[in-house]
């Protein structure tokens, strides 16, 4: 499997491409949400690969990527230059702030020698993408934020969420995946329509495999007073054309939060996918792809009739 080093952490990535008569195609990067992986973006990438070379990757601490920097054994260490010492210090100071995940993406693109790209990001990954759009606007052609929005700070609710989240992250025995129908129970709060069993099982496995520190750390950084104050500012100054897609019955990030975020900036277009929840790209594939293609101004591939 392909991996690439980003600040001392091995990041999993893969390309989804189709052969084309065009010499080059634009690149679309997909960013997953909390405790997930690039796996659930695969079907969307396949559908869009007629127009884009699609790059999928797992964020630090999630999916198949490492959670912490790889340390070089003392016996293998060599004298380092001042610049490499600075890099080493930066590696040791990695945190779970969403801004750092945005910087991880910038380094990943550098390592793959990619310039301007399209980005489609989901949930927590959409918050990372929003920060990326503002920190690196010269690297983004257009952006799609799936299930994102702004929220108000509620100390009691946030404290309860963090406490519950801590229990959830701590109690993740591997045998949980073997319990019949547990994948349905696990995904019930995220879905309004059913999705294939293989997708549900992959979600559960990603959750069980997520690095403890990363899973817990991003709960505290993505749902926080600081984030509730920061994200409205970030949405207000988005410099690139952006499509914000919401699921009508999303319980994780209600559609109203997405609509409120989109209203803060003329560059943000809001699209509601009826009868879906937190994974509209899997719950209603045709409608989701139609909305995306309309925004990107690309046409769907012709269906050949034999």
C-alpha cells in the first residue's frame, strides 16, 4: 500500500483514476471525517474519476495512517543540521488542532508535487478543509464541504459531549465488530437511508482502529468554545467558490448549521439533499453527484446502451 511521510508520520494515500484521452486532468482531494478513513469516499471518487484524478488519504491517527511520528533509534541517529533539528522539534510538537491537519494536507500536496486542486471534505474533515482554503487559497480551485456548519457554544452541552466522547473512545474492544448487527446500531444515528453492509462494517472498523490520542484529541479541538468562535470567521472570509452540502435529517451537523454558515459568504452555495442524514454521498448517490457536477460544471458520463 502507498504511504508518504508527513512530518514524521506515515500517511496512507491512493489514487483513483480512469484512462482518458486528455493529457492531464484536474486533481480532486477527498478528506474524511472523525474516526473515519478515505474508504467511504471511494465510490464517490470512482464516479468522478471520468473528469478528475482523485486523491484519497487517511488523516493522521485515522484509518491506515500512523498516529504519532516514527522515532529513529539512537543507534541509527546521525549528526543533524540546524534545519533538520528544527524539523525534528516540529514533529515532536504535533498536536490535534484542526489547523495542524490543514498544514498536514499542504505538506502532503508538496510531497506529491501537486499545485492547485479541488477539495471535497466531510464533517470534521470539512472544518479542516475550511481552514485549508483560508490558509492556502492559492492551492484551491473549488471546494465542496459535505455536512459542515457553524455552532454556538453551550458549556453544559459541550462538557457532557466531551465526557461521553471520552467513554466512547476508551471503550472500543476489538471483539465489538463480531457482534451481530452491531454495525447497524453503530451507524443508526448517522443515517436516514440504509447503505450497504460492507460500508457500515468499514465505518465500524475504522472507528475501532483509530488512534486513541487522535480520536480523543480531535473531539476536544473540533467541538470547543474556540472552534465555535473561529469557524464563523473562517466561513465569512472563504476566498474560493465553495459548495456546502447538507443532509436534511443530519443529527450530527444539522442542516440549519450548514445553511447558517453558507449565508455568511457570497462565495458559498448551499445545497440540501432531501431524505439523507450525515452521509448524503452514500445515502442518495445520484442526487449528491448531480449537485456536485452542477457546481463543478462538468457533465455525467454517457451511459452506453448495447
